[in-house]
C-alpha cells in the first residue's frame, strides 16, 4: 500500500501558536492522479498544501514523501521530487520567461555543476509542454495572466518532479484561461503520469478534473474520494454552507453543483423561499 | 541594457580600467599640482618634498580608500535590495550607516578610543546591532517580513541612531571637532593603515557577494518559490546580512557614513545589465568605486581651497535620483 501514495500525512497538526488550522489529519495522496483540495475560504486547504511542500512546519505529526519523512530530507532532494507553485507568485520586474524557467533547475545545481545538458533539455521540454517556446525571450511581466501562469508552470515542470503542487493555479484568470491551464495540467497528468495536487475554488471544475477530491472542513477531512461518489448537496452544505442541487455536467458527466440563490428568474417553486433564504 | 554576456565582460573590464584612470586623476588633481612624473618619483626617488609627502600620505590613500569604500557601499546596497525585495533598501536608508557611526562616536567621545583597530570593531558591532533590530522589527507580526515594514523599521532606526549621535556630540563638545568631518562622510585625511586593517573584510565581502549572486536570483522570486526550489532562504539571508555588516560597517569605519551610493548605484547597475545579481553585484562594485572617486575629486573644486565632505557630494548627486526611484516605486 505504501508505494501507492505519493505523499501521506500522519496526525498532522498545523497552525500558528494556539490557533490550530488543521488538527490530527491523516491524508494519503494517490500516486499518478489529480487530487484537488476543496473547502471554504480560510478552511486551511492552502495551509495544508503549503505544509506538504515543507513551506510551513507542522506543529505536530509528520509528512511522508516516497517513504521518507520530509522533515529529515535535505530540502534540495525534496525539490527534486516535489514542485510547488505558490498562489499568485511574482517574478522580479524584467525577468524573461526563459530566465524564469531556468530557475526550475536550481535543485540540480551546486557550486561545481552550474549548467548541464540535462538542465538545458529539461528547460526546452518544459517550454514545449506549456507552449511557451515562442515566448521564451519575452518578459514575464509583459505577458497576459494566462501566459504568465503557463510560464510559472513551465518553471515547475523544469524541476522535473513526479509530484506538482499548485495553490489555486487559476485565481485571477478569466474562464478561457482557467480551462486552458487546467487542460494543460490534465495533459501533464495523462501523458507524463505526474501526480498533481491542487487547491481549486471552483467546485465544478474540481469535479471535472479531479480523480480524488479532499473536502476540508473544521480542521479535518470532511470526506474524500471520487467526485461522483462524494459530491452531494449535503457535502456542499456542510463544507461551504451553501444550499444547492447537484446535477450532471452536460459535457463531462461529472457532478455539477447548481446553487440556490436570489435572482430575477427563479424557477422551481417547489423549493420554496425557505430554502432560498 | 547590455544583453550578451561577453559584452557584459567587456563592460566590466572597461569599468576596471576607468577605476585606474580615476584613481590616477584623484592622485594628480587638487589644490597642490602634481605631475605623473612626481608620482613615479615619489615611489622610486622619494626626496621628502612637500609634493612627495602629499602624494604618499594623502593622495594615494585617498584614492584607494574612495575606490574601496565606494565599491563596498554599492555592493552592500545591491545585496540589501536583493534580500529585502525593496528598491529603497541601502545601508543609509536602513540605518546601518547610522548605527555603525553611533557606536564609533560613542567610542571616541565617551571612551576616548582612538585606536583604529577598536573603532573598526565598533563600526561592525553598530552595523550588526542595526541589522538585527531592523530585521526583528520588520518581521514582527503574522505576515512575517514585508518590504514596507522593513523600510519603516529601517527609517525609524536610522533616525534614532542619528539623533542619539547628535545627542552624544552635544554632551561632549571636545569630541565634536574630531568627529564632525568624519560624520559628514569623508575619504580625505585618512591614513592608509585604516584601509589596510579593513581591507581583508572588504575583499571577503566582495568575493562572497559575487558568489551569492545566483542565490539572490532565486530569492528574488519570493520566499515560497525559493523554498520550493530547495533553497535554504534563512541561511542565504543571514549570509547576505553578514556581508552587509562587513561591507557597510567597514566603509563607515574608514570613511564615515556616506549616503546615496548604496541606493543609487545598484539601480544604475540593474539598468545596465538587467536583473541578474551575478552581474549586478560586480557592476555595482565597479560603479560605486567610480562614483565615489568622482565625487571626491569634485569635492576638491567646489569651494577651493577648502573641501566639501564627500558625503555632501554624493548627496548632491544622489538626491534627485533617490526621488526618481521613490516616485517610480510608488506609481507602480
């Protein structure tokens, strides 16, 4: 069983001082799949993701990567197994796409070995995989939001890791580019079998792309599993505090959450105003 | 901007040659007319004449000190701007110069210390204390270290140490004359011993600064990205801070608090060679040396036969530039 998990946690507790954000959490991220963390704002899903990438030290418990506890692994070795793209990263003004992607090779370099053919190839293939080859000489800050995010993803790809963690990779992107980025990540998962773990805000997109959804609520995992099995109106209400109907996504066949709300053209009188609130 | 790496090398070599030209100019220009021949004679056929003494005891130390101090302040500024992700960071703005000066002034006026060796350590200690205080103040609170908190902490500490220094000087007027010219920042009237005793620290600082250029490139993409790439960011920060203490503390010990070089030069270097710290740092060093040499030569001509403290000259050159950067920073 152990080798089926890319990352796992044992009674992980995260927080700042007395304020606990995640408590006694046991989690196993399946290898080669797309796992998505969902939950309301401030539920700790980003914090959990950051801790998996050792950006935040656990208060208690441990995180295991490929059978090793990450607290005892050299940080560069972790960086060769696991890449993280933080939420809305900022490149220094004037940095080109190529310069950015090259930084992804940092974990493979040391004082003696500065730049190898292997580094060069990893950078070229990362640019190709993200469709950024043409834009390699452009400045990152001159790109559109979607292109910029592609450039950052290219950097994490250059890191050449089995596992990629992404903290809300679609924030601030319009719908076209959200789909564009998620399709790209899906392709990477399908063709290169990379394990992808990400935090997503959009529940319906999460259902489309995730093999495995982890719903986080009240410092714990509320439920986890395949989207088809776990996404129900009860779960959405418990996790997001939102009343909704769950139907079938007409394109992907995955669960589609349609919230109740106010609006000018309410149908379905049978649900009455009591539910509409 | 210079793009290809061989043109950057050529630029660097031209810069180093210019430093030699400027140093030569610094030796022969000034109130006492000196010819190149006299400079050579002063080495090979020293005759104790006024000119020879001036060359050996004043002009040459002054040229070497201006070059070394200018390079050190500029590199310290480049490191600080890189480590803090803050375009306004520099030894003078963040109070490092003020902190180092304060301890030196206390040493001179309260404890009558005149030994160069001791004053040097006081300057290092003052720089260290300032860096620690500014870092701690700037990182208080849950969101950790932010550029704005660091700048505020730095400005406050700079103001604090400057007023404390003034307080010490009013209490002890005897020390005033001794210290005043030094406090305005000057490379004139310093003995060469002062430079030779600090030079090993400068040299270490310069070489290490060039080595950590690559680490600073990674760090400049933000803490999370740098950590994610496997960088031990705290280690890089501490190492960088130690270099700043060596370079800025050493510079203050030799020449007093000279402002503006640390803030202006890294920006000019960035404008010339882009955002790669492996180039910004050596270019900062070369340009810093050139600026201080130039300012020091200029300082001799403004109110001849007297001299303006070189710190005033760099302020003249630097202030308009400082305002330009501050405005650009705010507009973004």
